C-alpha cells in the first residue's frame, strides 16, 4: 500500500475538481491525504476519498522517498514535482 505515496492524482469531485495533487499519506483503506504545495500545503493537506481521485501511473520518486524515509517534506518539493508532471 505504500507504493501509492508519491503518486500523482487528479481530483474528480469537489471544489478542487480537475486539480493535480500528490498523495503524501494514507489515512485508511479508503482515504488519503493529498497536497500540491500551492492550493494545499504540506502542513494542511486535503483528506480525499480514493473514489474521488483519478490515480495516475506516475510516481514522484523524490516525494515518495522523502515521505517513506520520514524526512520533512517541503511545499517547494511538491511544487517542483507538480511542475515536472505538467512539463511531461
């Protein structure tokens, strides 16, 4: 289940619909915490139901490694990861 951390996701519902986020934590089987460094910062991530997310096949290795190593994740790291996804 940890392989989902760092994965890029698109919000399918809510006021943040069609917004790109990165999964930064798992709450339980159906809910995760997402952030992007701009709209949702690391210190105030959005709780989202997995049913309301379109999960992509791409993973931000940098974000995934940072979170799994229990290191502090910065908003700038998320912003850079989102920019790299948008450039690809």
